[in-house]
C-alpha cells in the first residue's frame, strides 16, 4: 500500500517583475507586472512503504518544493497529496509526529547550546517515553559516531558533525517517512559515506521510507533503487536508476589501450560512425558504442592484435545526470 | 502544549541567554537609565514649583518600578518573527508538532529570568541611593502580580500579531518601529499617563498600550478607584482574548501564504 500518493499536485508562486535601475524602481511604484511561476506542475506519483526514492533535477526544477509540499510547509495551488493517510498542509500533530525533514541549509539544532538540549526539547515535543528516548539516542549516537559530541555547544562543531547531529535530532522520534533535502551538502567524502551508510541501515532495519534530493550522484547511486527526474516542476522520469542510464545513454564506454600508438587511418576505418572520446595518450582509444554493438566492436579491436587492455563500462552516472541537468527548458522528455 | 514543554523551552532559553550574559547586563543598564533620566527631568520640573499630580516619592516609585515592569512586559520578537517568515527560518519549527508561538513564549520568558537577576540589584542600589519608599499595601501588590503577566501577554501578543503580518507584507519593520515609538509613549514609558491633559484621559484609558505597562504601575501605586480597577482589568483581559483570537486568525491564513523560502 502506498504511503505517499501525489495526484496532479501543483504549486505556483506569484511575484513582481522589477526593471533595473532607478527609473525601474520609480516606475514600479505606479505599475508592476505580476508574474507567475509554476514550481511544481501537475505532479503525480506513488511511493510504497520502505522505498528509498531519489529526486533528481537541475536547480529550480521543483524537487525541494515537492518535499516541502509533502511535509506540509506549503499549501498546494491545485491537486492533492496524501501521506500516511494525512493531508500534509493541514499539519495535524499526529502527522508531524510520523515524518521528518532534514534540510541541508535550515537547522533544527539550537546554535548556542549542546545538541542534547535540542534532543531533550524534542523528547517533550514528541512526548517520547524516557526509556525509549534514551535507547534511541544511544543507538543513533553510536551508529552516527556522535556520542562524544552531544554535550558540546553546536557552534563549536564542524559542518559534518552538525549534519550528523541534525540527522539524529530528526530521527529521535523514529519517523516513518524521512524527507532529505541535500543531506550531504558541504560534507567531506568520509562524512558523506558515513551518512549514506547510516541511511541505508535505517531503511533496511527500520523500514523507514526515504525521499531525498541530492546533487551528489554518489548519494543517489548508493541509496536509491528508484529515481524520479523532475524538471520545470514536471515528472520527466520515474523508474530504476539503471533504466534512466539506458535511456539517457544508450551506449557503453569502451576503452582500448594498444601496445603502440595506433595509426589514425586504421582507427578511422575501425570506428566509422562511432563517437570517439578525446585522449592525450596516442595509445589509448575511447569510444561510445551502442549497447547492441559492444561485442562486435570489441572483437574488431582485439583482431588488430596489439591490444594490451580493454574495458567496457557504463557511462558514469555523474555524466548522465549532467546531461539531465543541462537539458534546455522544456527539454528532452524522458518518461 | 504541556507545562513540561513550556518549562523545557524556558529553561533552554535561560541557558542561551546565559551565553550572552555580558551583553544582557549592558542592556539592563540601558533599561534602567531611560526611566532614571525621565525621573530626573520630572524631579527638576517638580522642584521648580510646577504643580503635578505626582509628588517626589511617587515619581521615584513610578520610574523605579517602571524599569522593572517595562523589562518584564517587554517584547522584541515581532521583528525576529518577521525575518523568520521572510527568510523561511520558520520551516524547522513548522515541522514540529508544536505551535511556533511556544518558541517565542520560551524565548521571551527565558531571557526575562536572566534579565531579572541582572536588573534587580541595579534597581535596588538606585532605590537605596534615592531613599525610595515602595508601596506597602499587600492588596495592591496582589493585584499588581495579576496585572503584570496580563500586561506581558498583551504586549507579547500585539508584537506577535504585527510580526506575523510578514506573511503578506514584505517589510513590517516600519510598522514595528512606529509601534515601538507610539506604543512607548501611550504606555507611559516616558510620561505617566496621569500627567496627560484631562481631555485625553478617556481615550488613553481604553487604548491597548496602557495595558502593556502603565496599568500594572497604576494598580501598584494605588491611583485607581475600585471601579477603575475593575474597568481596567476588564479591558486588559479583553485585549488578551482579542489578540489571541487575532493571532489564531492571522496564522490560519498566514500559513497558506508562507513561501518557506530557502532550501
């Protein structure tokens, strides 16, 4: 049974256009042009209990707005969302007790006091029994390796330490659904990996449903079997990450290293019609090869006789996402 | 909203205020200096032979207690609330199963605990220096302790409602500044309301700012008849209820307009 049901959801913002300069400012006093932008436009999808779903899309695509709509921070303009059977924008306390949103740039932790004080505050807010609270904090602090930091003023902590504590605070009431907006932003690679490991464990052991947005492809690859690509507020793709890769890049990356530099004329004949990747090494040849032709092209290269290494790889997901993100307005339909 | 939650929120704000104790000590010096300057002006006027409704002792009592009461009923959160709405900093609170107003109640009360600890010795020293005589009627003190939290509630809710207008108005700072200036004047911050011309007294008695500062002082200094006391308390309670209703209404519609700016 789906825990999140989104049906033709839309959110529009109105704003005034202001011409630059003093003249523009003065003109704005008597005449302002009102504009409307659709941050989320007719979005529909479902998420089952226990799924981990990644939202992908360029800046301003509508990912964060979607999360905010699902958390009840925003009222939808049209359409509706149901999460755990609740209408999010009503912000019923019984609903808010079952969800959490971690925002990379908005903090739950109070700055001047240790994180434990925020946790104790949340204990009262969420009415957590003492024993359960203690057990949860001990458990999460151990997994996140922050037990020693709970009694240190938040302002004295590093960004990575703060983000792990933000996660702890968000999870202390054991939400059924966790919304994550850029949870690893600004973290070093070690901290990013720890957060990813933790989220994977959380999903596997507690069945927490997770929806996350991230610009780090490693987050998406490591955590999300399912991805949704959103652009201009609309769903462009919904499915497995591997399907997205196949759709955006219907080719593989074939690299051959020769014992001696290869003759350009030979190469030209060999790879006619294929996309050759630029290389500084005259012994190395990189090609984008259609998936159905990979075996045949590899065979041709090997028949040349002096190949010392040959590799066939998927195009890095990072490159795929770069293509998705750089698609022009109203660009490629992926669905 | 449980008492334990309110207590936790207040305690947390006490802890945060302690972090900035030096700054708050200076602020309390400022809180005391304003009324002291007004007191010196009025004592000088009084010594020139001008007939005033208050004598020397009453002026000293009024302005010394004014520094304490103005601190205890002060509110400063409207501007912060407006900024939080405009910049999207309200979002972390809206995700919690607790009304946002609890945060501001905790902040307001928590800071005042520390401010009281800092201000009381200062006021005590000045009282000894000026040989002030405090009111001795226990009934007046009892009524004062009732009107004081009501005054704090009126001031707090008024500020909170004005700050909440940021849901629709880009910049409510101007409004907050006007309120601070006009409100201070009409609350008796600089001139006791009793010293205003008689023809304005009717209006002065029903305007809300009186019930944020002047009324508790009037109750304590024994200037009011039983009928005037009952009338004043009725207005004070009425403002509390009315402003609470305003707060609920403004937030009911305001949250629809909230843009949750920022990631």
